[in-house]
C-alpha cells in the first residue's frame, strides 16, 4: 500500500494540489482525527451503510499509537460526535481519554475490536480502517471472488485487494481477527466472504474514498455481470491506472472532497488551536 505523501502524477492536473494538514501539537492532531472520524461515521449513516449496531471505523491515536478510537456499540452512525468515540487499547480496555466517562454508549463492539486491533497491530502504516455491511459490498462478497478491472475506477483495486474466503459467524474470537488481518496482508482492501467489505488506509480521507469506491465497484460488477460478460481492462493498463488513482495520496485528495460536502451541509468545520 503506497504512502500518504506519494505524488499524484503531474500530467493528471495543472496547478498545486492541496496537502494534508499539519498540526502544532499531537493533542491538536488527536482532536482533528476524532472530529474527522465522527464525520466519517456520519457519512456512513448518510449513505445508508448501517445495519443495526454492525459496522465500525477506527483511527489510530497519534499520542498513543498502540490504541485506537472507535464508534461505540449501539449509537447510530448519524448521531456520532467526537465526544462519543471510545479510545481502546489492544487488550480491549476502554480508556478514559474520550471525555465521556459513563453513559449508555460506553460499550465496545467486540467484533470491531477483534478485527481492527489485529489490523492496527499488524500494519503500522494503517491509520484508519473501515468495515460495514453496505448493500453492494455484502452482495458481491457472497460470490467469494476478486473484483475484476472492468472500469477505470475498479482499477484502483487492481492487485491491491484480497478475499477472505471463510465465514465463521460474528467475529468474536481473536483467531478470526488474526485470520482477516493475514488475508488483508499489505493490501488496502478485503472482501470478506458472505460478510461485507473492509478498507484500510493511511488517512481517514483515503479510507473513506476507497470504501466508497469499493462499494461502487461491487455494484458496477454486479450490474455488468447481470447484463452479460463484461470485458476486462488488460493487466498492464490496469496496473498503470492503479498507480494514478489507487495511491493513498490520491485517496486522501479524493476523500477530502467528500468531507468538503459534509462540512458545507452541516455548517461545521474543525476549529483547531486558537
């Protein structure tokens, strides 16, 4: 998986592209990541990617990188604010740095912990990981196969996604989380057979970008295969296209646009240090 600061090839644009924000302190970075994570969860809710309490997005804490922030069990995606998030260590303990010490939503989703803790532990490059039971990802996952490069957009995942070909029920055991992390390997996405899709990235923005793109790619392939036999882009062209649209830097740039829309709709932006 390419790093966040990889350049998008110059021949794809004219002018200077925006860059990820820089923070005065790690504490300010933490507050921004919590703000962004809550936004990302609301975006999931706005897109209808909720299935009761199922689904989770995590972000690695910049102050305590062996811990991560996650949405609480039982609070709808659309309602989540930064103060609702839980800081969890790799033993599954909820820590007291979230600003909310009690209440009905101080519950950890154990499936989220089992999947995300193993990914964050195995992949220091992963800042954010997202999984939900979104409709087209869930439908495509039942086929137990890889995505094909049948469109320019699908090429973002060419040779950069995996299929986890087991379904052993709700992920409540560490061994299952470890198996999913092993299947993901060094790739940015995984199709979990009979379950849904998962994306891991070096920023919240890139993770959101590629989750949206993966869900759409699943939808497009289902539609194309229902209509006939889709033609595949040849491997050489798919690989070259992936270099442009599949990098973490490209994902951050594209994902940032989704957050621009949400901020305009909600009328709230991160304020940062005064």
